[in-house]
């Protein structure tokens, strides 16, 4: 497995961990307020966590027969997804 694919998988795993932290973080707020918005955040977080888990599997599968020509653009997409997750967490934390 190349360094690019390893990086792609690591970025997707970091995104999965960040989404897990987001989910756990807002469980406390939900228990206190029972606001409907938090249940929607849980739904979105769960969907994106499933997407990240599937992405890890697909990247591992692709790493066996595709090279850097595919890995590098997917790395950019993964970095954008991670940046979006971090921005969502910072926005919702306010």
C-alpha cells in the first residue's frame, strides 16, 4: 500500500473519530435540554460516520490496484470533508 492510500485512510479515520467526538459531545447537551436540534445533529453525525467507515473500506480496496493518480484527488476530497467536520463542530459548539 502506498503512502498516499495510507494517508487517505488515516484522514478518513481521523474524520470518523472527530464525528464520534462530536456525537459524544452533544449527547450531554441533549440530555440537559432535550432540544430537537440535537436529535437532528445525531442523525447527521451517524450518517457521516457510516460514510467515513465505508470510505475507509473503499480506500483500502482501491489501494490494491489504483495508484497515486486516484489517491491524490481523493486525499483532497478527504481533507475537505475533515475540514467541514471540524468547522461543523466549532459552529455547533458556539
